[in-house]
């Protein structure tokens, strides 16, 4: 292991130059004018893996952007096989005028590297590529068998990944998976993310009259769809933030006292300070931290009806629309929850309006790994070794669909080795990543592969 | 009177040509590129009144478009004085491509004249101008004393009229007012409009976090302003359409059984058929017709929060905004009602959001004239005489601010002699006015001036 660490130190400058080249490719997957750039980024990854010494490197065509698959399977049959997942595509850089430096001309200042993708996810993917190369270049082998899956469509919903994972099940099968596409709760604070929420949603429209009406001539005879919408939405949550949809909580795995303790100990931001809200709220019987990390939520993401311009327009709107999503916890089935929402809306539909429901086709179950699983405790040890600080354990309210897919298709543990920080400004102007986390992060990965090589799974 | 009627019949073609000239002037008051055209229309009116034989004709300058004032006061001191109000400005013709003929090249087809302003209000103003001229040209005098006030800013909120009516109170003072800027419930169905609703409103915003937030990372800790808005709005009306704002109904003049009978007898559209709503609603204890015509209403005119694009965006919106207006009935004070709304919103404000209220500065009291007032019964008689059909009595949910201003400043009855029809398409493409209503309408006005000349007020 020592020679790998030395190799990383010796080639530090060279790796930064390579990373910059990777970040210079504007692989914006949502923008068709960048289609060639997206492919270039895929080629960067596949070339890197070939040069590193991987036996099999494929640039798989999809209906959208290519997927890089690679494998090195010579660690031996007694060694575990990991499936490493990441993505090389990035969010659009807009609004461009808010960037202090070119989003595709990585710039290092104040010990951070600024570029679109620096943290999400090119930077973190690159750390793994370098470590794999370092092992192969110095020791001629890897501590474990490695399968690599780096897609180019994460920022546009991973449209083709589920099918690929499903259809090439044997090829991608592994003993566990590792993903580095998340973050720590603070810089230099190793964080074990052992749970993610699931997700479901729908949008619905209430239609009153065919067109907006004169509120004087018709007000009183025609149900106002905006009022109908307000009345209906108000039935979905009480004032103590408890969801009122029947059966919503039925399958929720109760929080154990051990979990509540972990959540209590987990550092977290001051929600009021970081959001600017005048006060925090939370579900009756739970702290705000428990609610965000480990209890299901229902949120209105969008709501619109009638006139939105300046001043007054005295109309009865023709329609009102609401977009809802839920974040789910282990035990809840997203398709079932969606159905409970539909039933609730139908049951509480006010008189005088017509209902149309559009079910969100994407959904995900919540993911949780046992925080005492050896793959997790070894990750915590590797972090502690390299960051010189004990890891904290957190669950998160966000959803990463690929985690649930891997869980659903392969039924293997997924380890989320996140190296980002809360200041990385993912999806926003001036995305960045701390230079120190590159170094410590790569060392952590080296330690981790060594630590898990004798794990029996 | 007979010679006046004969004059009208003899000069019919000439009057239509004159009307067309009036309609050809694109006096769009909201469009500054039409400023000169608006003045041209004012000059058309003042020239017409001068040629008719009016003693005093003024083109009064305002901060906006000019106002035409004229008077003929030789009917004698024992005769009543009427203030006739109308407006010569028109709505923009957009969308132009939906017009079957040029909006400013009046075209007669199917016994209707098509042009912007044909009904609202140039056509109806012109009928009065012709009748006044007909009297003066044939009999050399008018049956009553007449003051004329034709403004050019009605379609942009009559910004300067209130001040003019207030400042030149003596000049504009009269025994009663007549306005022809409304319509009948059906073609050839004389209609006495004896009540209008008042109006007040406000808009308010609930702010949660400073920016839209990731619903996974913050959902559960931060109050969703869209949900707060729904919960708050739902407290304002119950499911039987009864407004729940404290004191909202306190000052409402109860409907008499005579009024309920009048409303029952008044013809009305089939609300379901004309609006496309699946069913009608109405305030508990009142029919939909009673509610629209004579009971106060509260409507949400606009509602918006968060994401409105296609698909899903998993955010907690930063803010939610609602625009509300009320239509008021006699007894209710609009400023007081606005204050009741503010108090209700403040009282029911959910935890975790900040409130900003923007009070709508415009307001109007409801207007109602006694349907048995002799000025009203004489109008009904004049209608019956010329349309050969008994007039029906209606109250309307709309508001005409000038009616309330005349009532408030001069405390005189306002007679609404409306000749429009429900098919006139005011403010829309292909505005028109039935040719038959010109003839019968002008005869009605002749009859009316004769009928009221000996009224003691």
C-alpha cells in the first residue's frame, strides 16, 4: 500500500493536470449541442482505464450518451468484486455570468478547484480512476476485482441505465457497489451516509370553467378551482406537519432508539441560518433532523392558477395545478404511496371541479444499509485513518435512483463514499471541490480497497 | 316627439356613416402610439355636440386623455338636469388575426356592425349624440337640461375622472345621471340594471426559505409556503361557499322577499352551459343567481408557487402568492372588508412563513337604486314602448366605478340604460352591436327624455 500512496504523492501535479483536462470537456448531457463533448468525456474515461491497465474496456452505445464499462478481474476468486458507479456528464453551467471563472477552464483558488463537475461527479470519479491506475502501475494488480460503470446520463435522469443494469445483469454483477457521488456533512468530517429516501410523485389539475371567467358575472355560481385546490391540498397535511393521506405511514419502519441516537449525534446545519426561514418546523413527535433524515415527507413543489402578472385581474381561473412529491423511508412502496395519494385526492375532491392526475413515472424505494455492516465499518475506519477524524453516521432525505436500482436488481450492499462538502455548490454557478479532499480522498480509497480485500460477503 | 322620431328615420343612413367615421378612429387609450387618435375621437365628440347646437362645449385637458364636457341648459328651471356619462376610448383590438374584418373599418354583416367600440362604448355614446342633435335640429330645444361628460380613459381605469368630478362638482352637478355602457340580458329584451357590486382586493405572499430548496435535504424541517398558502386559503371559505372571514357579512343588507322574487324572475344564462363547468355551486341558503347577482363573493384570481414547467422539480418553493378580490353588496364598506381580510390572514398565518400583504388601492362600494324609483319605472316604460316588450330587472355582479363615484360625490340616482347584448364580444375580437338596437335604442332615449321631463326630483 505504501508504494501506491507514494506514487500518488509523486504524481500529484500530473494528476491535477489530467483532472483539469477532464473538467475542460463541456459534457453537458441535457444540451444536444454538446453531444460530441459528452462522447469525448466518455472517451477520456475509457482511455484512462485502458492506459491504467484494465483488461476489458467498453464504450457501450445507448439510445442516449455512451456508458463506459470496464473490468479487472485478476485479484482472484477469493477476493470480492466491487461494482464502482459514477457519471461523467455534468449539469449546464447557466447562469454563466455568475461564474467567477470559466466553468470549463478549471481554476484553482483558495485551495479549491472551480469548474462545472469538480464535485458532481467528474472530480470524484477521477479520484477512483487515479487510484486504480496507481495500484496497477505500482503493484501490477488491484487488491480486489473491479467492475467500473461510468454513465453519461445521470443529470438527465439516467434514462438508459436501469435497462442496461437489468439486461447485462451477469456482466455487472458484483459483491457490493461503491459510489462516490455524495458529500460529507462538513469539510474534513468523514461521513457515512447509510440511508437515502425513496421518491414518488404526481401532478394534478382541477378544472372549473372552460376559460377564465369574469369574477363579477360568474362569482358565486362557479366553483373557483384555485379555492378548490387550496381546500384539497389543506386536507393532505395537518398543522403539525403530519401527512393526512390514509395509510401513508402504515409501512414505515419505526425509528429505533439506536437510530434516533445516531441522528442526534450526527452534526447538521442550522436549518434556519442556512435557509433563511424564520423558524423550523417538524412532524409531531420528531425533531427536524429526524424528520428530514428518516421520516417520510410530502411536499408541494409547484402550484399555479389564474393570473400571475402585476396588479389585479378579476377572474375566476379556469384551472389550478399542483405538483407533489414524497420522500419515502424504508418499508414504504413508492407505487403504493402514489396510489394512496390518488385515492386521497379523489376522495377529497371538492364539488364543481374536474380532476386530471398525471402520475410521475419515475420512482425509487428508500435505501438503507446496516450501519454495522463490515463494509460500512471498514469505510469508517479508512476515513478515520486518512482524515484523522472519526466518521459520523447520517441518513439523508435525498434520493439517488441508481442506489435503489442496484439494490433492487442485484440485492447487494451499496457503499456511498462521498467526498464532497456542503460548500461545493453542485448544480449552481462556481461549483468547486476542496483540493485537500482529492489527496485525502484518494488515500481513503486506497485504504478502503486494502481493507475490504479479505471480506467474505 | 313625433318629428324627432321621423328625423331619426329619415337620416338613418347618414347616421350610420357618421357612426362608422367615429368607429374608424383607433382611440386605444392604453397605447401611447394612439395618443393622437384618442384626441381625434374626443374632437369628433366635441364637434358633434357643437354642430348639434350645444351652448357650451369644452375639450378639457387632463394628465392623460382629454374629457369632453358640454351643456345645454335652456329647458327651464322647472325641468330636471341630467348628467350623461360615456367614454370614447376603446380596448386594444388584439389579437388582430382573430378579427374577420378590420377592427377600425366598421363592417355591417348579418345585421350587426363589427368594430372595436361598436358596443363599448362608442356605439352607445353615439346613439345619445344623435338623439340630442335630433331634438335640437327639429324642435330647437331639449326636453330637459343636459350635461354631457364623455371621457377617454375608461378602459385604463378612469385615472383622472374621480378628481375631475370632485373638483368641478358644481359644473357637473345634476339631478340624476344616465349611463349607456352596459347591456341587456338578451337581444330585444329590455333590461333594467338596478344594482352593481362593489369591489376590494389584495394580494399576499408567504415566504419560507430565501431560495427554492432541495426537497430531500430540507423537506421536514422547513415549512412549505405552498402548503402554508393552501392551509390559509382553505380557512377563508367553507365547502358551502360561505366566506369564513370574520365580520364579512355583518353589514350586508338582507335580500328582501321582493328582491328574491325579482331575481327569480330575471332571465339568466344556464351557467353550466355557458361556462363549461361540470356543475354550479352557490352560497348555502341562496341560489346561484342570487349569489352572483346580490350576495358578496370572495375569489382567488391568481395563485402561484414554485415550479410550473414540465415534469418534476423536487423543491420546496421559496414563496407562494395569492391574489384575492371580493365583490361587495350594498352595506359593505370596501376599505373595512379589505381590513377584515388582512386580519383573517394575519390570524390564520401558519407557523414558519413570513407574510407580506399588498392592498389593492382601487375599490368601489356597491351601487343599488330603488327599482320602484320613478326614473327607473319610466325607463322601463320607454323600453317597453320601443322594444314592444316588458323590461326585466336585474342586479349584476360586476362593478362600474364611475357609478359609485357619481353616487358618492353627487348622491343622485344613476340610471343604467344599457343597449348592448350578451353577443357583443366586448374586449374580444369581432366586437359588434346589433343594428336593430341602434334604431330602437335611439327611440328609447327619445321616449325617456320626454318621459322624465316633468319629473320632480
